């Protein structure tokens, strides 16, 4: 493969509560990690605050992004938004989340994002047995309402993240293909995947469904954003790409990049979605481990 510049970003999930100053975090990304992209999460944008505080934080963030010349290609919901949202059985709550996502999309566009999205929505244990019916009668309708708004504000696409269990949707390759077809049928704004190399149904009888390279083989053309983390068998943490983790890790950069030609790579955001326990020495070594992960992919 010819050498090509990767569009590497860091998902801001790990930064939540560790960086409360926008300038400090953006400076960390630019000067310490030495990359030019961030995938911002809705949690980091603090969308639960009242509007005047959201706006104040937003303009402060924009100022820091311009100062350090950092780009936002995509935004995504975060750990604190891993909720039922558009899949909730209460119609009023669904409507709240439709309004919430419109605001999230608008803010994302303001920050320069081409893509914004989430997981599709989460079902309760009670509703899980009716997941196919709920997808058709509830989720698709809600997401198509949002696709009209995304089209109106000129987002390039909505990204949805296939998950690992039935009640979170997209846990197998076959189901993900079907859902993606349904989302894009008569949709104003196109839907793409935010493919995660650590997701998939590990209880599936078909090992392809938890093989990250089978997912890449099937969806590399449908995934403008790819979540990267090191994956070790029977370990479901969002591990960093340290030398120690890489020894037993399934994710090898050469294998991942082999699915993309030079043109593809330059149009794809490879987003490091890393997570760190609030325990030392894990927390104390976080900055070092994020940097080591970036260097692994940049080299």
C-alpha cells in the first residue's frame, strides 16, 4: 500500500470530567497528540444544560477549535446518551429526543461536522422480543424524520453504530445490512455506518458476526467513520493501542488498512474510541496511553 495520510481523530468520551476547559483539551489534542481531528460526543458538548450555557460553551469551544486549527468531521452520542431515546415506548419521550437530535445536528453542523449520529435506540427487556416490529413501526419513522432535518441543514450523512445485542440493533452482519437498507429507503439524507471494530454478537453461531475483519470486509464502503480500539478476546473494554495490549490484541493496523485503498483512507475518519477506568495507574497513565495509540496508527 502506498503511504497515505490517515485522518485520525480521538473520540472525546475519555476526556469527559478529565478536561473541563475547552482550550486545555483542544491544546492537548493539537500539541501533545499532534492530530487535527476530534470526534465530539454530545456529552462533551453538555447538551443537558440550559440553552444559554450550551451556547456559551459552544462559542468557547469554537474559539479553541479555530485557535488550534482542529477539525470536527463527525459527532456522536456518548456514554451518558446510551439510552432508549428514539426507541422509547412513550411517544412524548420519542418526540423529546427528536427535538434533542435536531439540536445536536444543528450544533454539529455549526462546528463543521459532515456527519452526526448515534446508536439507533435501545429496547427494554420487555420489548426486546418485538424488536423487528418496533424497528419498522417506531425507529425507522423517527430516524426518517431526522433525515429530513439533516437534509435541510446540509449534513453529508447520518451515521448509526451497529451494536452487539438484539435490543440495541445491528448485532449481526445480516441484520446490519437489512437495517441500513431500510434506513436509506426513501430517506432525504443518506445513512452510513459508524463501524466499531469491537462490536458484534459474540453469542452468534456464525463467528463472522464477532470477527472485526469480516465486518470491515462487508462495510468498508459504507463506513465514513470507524471506531478503533484494541480488542482482546473476552475483554470488552475500549483498550488503548499500547505495546502491552497489542501483544494479544486482535486489531492490527496493517490488517485494518488493507481493506482500503489510498483514496478511501483519505476520506475516512479513523476515530480512536478509548476508555479508561477511574483507577490508578490507569487514570494516571491516560495521556501517555492515548498518545501511544495515536502513534501506533500514525506510524
